[in-house]
């Protein structure tokens, strides 16, 4: 099956710093990637849709300036959490859509962010 | 609006018991997809099944089976003869169909399944 990687898998940072998370589709090209956020014992909440070569589409309530998304190539999307605060601590998961047919998506292993 | 409801927050069973995880969805689309994912403690989502809205046939894959009923907007998941390795959080999800195919997945709240030896 298709493989999606995320880097880093875990990151601990100080409050006020920025953190970049990478999402890569390793064996297919993805024009669309998605970023989710998951708090402990809760469901996945879609943050934004990342489209290659265009601006990301953010879900209601998600701060665009706080969570910067760049999808510069067909295999890479990045999420930058700017000026991170402890409340940004969460599990961030990306997915990449291989085809629109069946909405076939593949998920990355997730990145656990802890902001001190 | 689209919505997925998994009313069972946590289920605990003893190994070898059968267990059914419920999923009820809401959508105005006539074409849509339903999914089940497994999330073990490692956190990585594991794809289990996809079903499109035109296919109401039930499906069986080993110990897993799925019952899709459009009349009740339900897509339930049954594990037969459960095993400890089945312990995980299970998510049901819905996505739009062709007409407005943004690719978004709407997830249910998840059901935590604990299988005790």
C-alpha cells in the first residue's frame, strides 16, 4: 500500500518557538493532503486541506496565521505551528489523497507536539 | 450538515467474545463513502474498510464484518472471537461523494475497545 511519512514523530519545544512538521507521500504524488489534530482520548479534527501549488483551505476556527501550511510539491506538505503555546500541545496527523476515486487517503504515523 | 456518531465511548469484552461497534451517520449527499479505521496505542491510523453509498452488501474479512444499512444510516462493525490485539480505538468516518468531492473525512468520536485475556 501507499506510504505516508511524518517528521518528526515527537517534538518538545519551548513556548514561543515555532515548530515545523513535514508530511511526505513516499511512493505516490498527492495533490491534496490533509492536516488533523487529535487531543488525548478525542477524535481527529480536520484543521486544513493542503493543495499543491495553492493556498490551504482552513476549517472554521483554525487560525491561519498560527498554523501555516505549505504544499510546495506533490510529495511534501508542511505544517508550521508558529509561536507555540502549551495549548497547542497535541497529536498532529496528516493524510495524503492518492486519487479522488473512492477518496483514497493514506495517513501518516502522526507527530506528538509538546509545548513547555 | 455531515455528522458521524459513535455512541459507544468504551467497550470492554473478554477474549473470544463477539463485539459490535455502532456507527450512525448523517449526510445530505446521495453519493458518499464510509470508512472504518483502527488506531492502536502507537497512534497510526490503520485503514480497515471503505464502502460507497451504492453498495449495501455486507462484507466479511476474516474475523471482521460490516453491516451497512442506508435505511437506518448505520454502518456497524463486528469483530468475531475478539483477541487482545484488537484492543484499540476504532473510528468510523464519512466523506462526500463525487458532486462536491473535497476529500474531507468527518470522523466519529471513536470507540475504545478493550479486550481482556
